[in-house]
C-alpha cells in the first residue's frame, strides 16, 4: 500500500468512526476523534473543547468549537472543512496543492473574530446560539485583557500534496503568523494591543503521521533569527560525539515573545502537566518589579534540550540561530512568570536569564526521554516536579495491557487497550485482508487509550473538575494513584483481574452515558463533557464515598446498563445539566466546570439531595449498592 493509499484508507476509518446513531457523518464526532491527536502532538493542553457551531453562508463565516489553553492567554478555534468529509468524493478531489484552498477556510474564522472585535457579532446571534458565550467573551474588556494569541486549527480530511511532478508528492503547508491591532474603550480611555493570529492545518498527512509515530510530539523547531529577529550569543561548554552544551544569556522580552508564540508547547511533558501557570511565582515577580537587574543573580535560569543547533560565527563570537526539538526541561515556571509579568504591565526589558542548552545529537526518542528525565532529576528545580512515570511503559500500564489480552468478558469477547498510541491502527494495518474481521473483533465501542482510561476511571470519584480539564492533567492525576512515587501517602492498587474488570465497568458506564446524553439536536445540552463526570461524581458521593459500594461487578457481568439504571442516569444528567447552568459563576459553563468551586456548590445543593431521596432513585441505589 502506498503512502497516499494508507492515508485514504485512514480517512475511511475516521469517517466511519465519526458517524452518529443514524449513520450520518457528524462534524462534532469528527472533532472528537481528531482532538486526541492534537493532544499527542502537544498542540493543545486537553482534548476537551466547547461546542460553538455557527455558520453563515451570506457572510462566509464559520466556527465549530473553541477551547482556552491551560494558562488562559491563548484562545484556540476549530473549524472543519465540510468540503472534504463527504464519503462519495473522488480521491482526485481530495488533493490540495494550493494554499488558497486552506486560506479561504481560515478567513471564515478570522472574519467571525474580527466581527466580534468590532462588537458586531453578539447581537446578531439567536438566543439559542452555541456561539453566544464566546462572542460575549471576545467583545468584552475581560476578553481583550485575557487573550493575547488566537490559534486557528483547520481540520481537513484532504491530502496536502504537490501535483507538479509526474507522481504525487505528499507535502506540508505552513502559514505565517500575523498580528491584528485591537482597540477597546476601558473606563473612558482607549486601550490598544496586538493579537497574534496563528494558523495550523490538521490534514490527513498530519493525523496519519501522529498515529504512526505512536504519539510522539510534533517536533518544535524555533528559528530565533527569522521569527524573533534575535540571535543567541553563546559559549560552547562541551562538544562530544553525541552531545554538546552551550551556555548563554537570554533576554526576558525574547522569552516572553517565545511563550506568546508557543505557550506550553515549549515545556517538557512532565513539567508541563504539573505547573499551574496561573499562579505565577511571587518571588520571581517581585524581583522583576523591584530589582530586575539582579534577576540573573537570584534565578537558577533555564535548562533547555534540543536535537540540533544551527550556529554561525560573527566577529569571533558564536551565535545560535535555531534549535530543533526545543524543550524547556527546567525553568518553565520562570518562563511563564516572565510572560505574565509583562502581560500585567511590568517592565522586563532589564531582565536577563541564564540558560544552558544541551544538544543531543543523533539520538532516538527513547534515549532523549531518558536524558530529559535525568536532567529533570538532577537539576536544582525551583518548582518541585513529581517524578511519576507518565510513559506508556509504566509497569502498571503494562500489567493492564496483559490483562486486556487475556481476560474475556462474560459474553466471550475482549477489550482492546491501546497502551501506546497507534497500536490499534497498527494492528488493523498488519491484518491486511483480515482487517474487517479484526475491526469487528475490536469495534470502537470496545477499545480505549490510556488517556481515555484516565478520564473514564477518574470520573468515578469526587474531582469531576479535574476530568473536565482533561489532557495530561487528568492523566497525571490517574497515574499518580495507579503508581504513586516513593514517599507518597497513596498506596498503589493491586492490578489484577478484579481491578481490570472494575475499570471496564467504569468505561461501560461512561460510554453508555455519552450515548444517553446524545449529541447535536438530540442532546440534553451543550456541555456533555462536564455533565457526565459531574453526574458520575454525584453517584459516587452517594455510594462509594459513604461506604455503600456501587456494584461495578454487576455492570461487568451484564456488559450494559439495565433500563432502570439508564433511566436514572438520564434523569440525573438532565438535573446536573440544569444545575451547572444555575450555579456556574460564568456564562462559559464549560470553562467554569473546571473549577472546584462549582463541584463544592453542586454536590451538596438541595436539588441533588431531593433527587437522591426520590423513591425511584432509592430503588436504583438499593439495587446497585453492595
């Protein structure tokens, strides 16, 4: 099978997985299928997003969804190009060789944003519009102050290719960032700022490459000279066959610009999923405010890794022009604090930061991971970073994989646990002519990734706001309980058949609730990703939390939910959907549901207590309590 045929075959699978209950391709489900790949590539902080579908042919504007990154300053917008999601479209029409094809899709989103910036969007929307919340934010003073970067992701099931040669050549397209000047009147005064716009095409080439690379992040190459008009003066401290090290001093302004452009993509995974960027370091901030010239003396600086450095000499001085596979291993808090300090109006022009740049030459991904682990371990980190093993080779995950390969359900089938990204697709590709049989043996409903497992299992607890955050945050939360680090008060569970069966039961529960909730016009509401974990946490509070264990074994045995339990959960979700709207202290229910304050209010509210005391509820609870 050729490279192009593989991508077209992959497209068929994606479209099949994106069909709703009636067999129609759903743009919402397609985005749901694509988001984990964006997370794997480190382009987003979470696979969760807020539905905001809006389309106006007359004005040529469209948007499918949005999310806000973990540190809050970056608005990420998602649009699906409907041109390429038809099943019957000929393969020849799937090739895109001209930037203008993608450019006109990006402009549909940018027109919408520009309209909001002018204060002309919100009032044109119907009361029921899913875009109302975002439009309100974009037009507000709060939105003006919060968002510095707007990143547009175009999801297109097309194949970007060069058609000039006799044979079709796969290609990539990059779009240059640009800034848009925005004005707003605040307290009678005119304020002005530049909003950075970034564009990224998520086509079949990108999605396929993420899959076959088994989830390795997209390599981040930073060209300091081209992007920031900045060259790093450096001293080469070591130069071995497979390793080189440079010492240098970086300007705080350049670091702030770097963070604005790339945000948490700069940071190594272990650091990235731990730090709370909103709670910027007060000590660092005070130094910037009072003694900026002494920052370099007080601060431990940055430790950076890369796999390649492009350098040049000028007037007997060495300069670093670009770095490939850039990651900040130590100093993430420093970088984020400098950015947010400047955002708050502090002058960082006098601040300099020491940096050590380690170049690992001709190194495999596994060796690079080990190098980064050791640097993190031995660096004098300013923020303690837990050394929990987030990788797929975590011993507890390996045990779960072994169990998934051997344990049959009561009906005699197995579940497919995708411990490493791409395992499922690799299995289908290897099956060749038996692909259809393998797909039938392990359908979508009976497969789950380690990230999905973290979400499904963690929803059965008392921190639904963590589940809503998704991404590496909930995965870390789950792994810290599955295999706590030495010295932790947590005790690692015994991963045996009983533990595995309970996991599958929780997955069945979660997935069935997704179907009960529905999508699109048939949905309970627009905040499914919050309603389901909050509803499960309510059920947990009234069973396991009070010592009356919910009978997960019954769910495992039946491999489905009884009708009366399904009715109970449907009613509970309808109630929780209404309560989130009632008690959220923001119109953006999706974002506010990431806050523990909402859960503290909702779990003890009179409406939940009354619902749980109803005769029908008590009968269900009695039937499922052990």
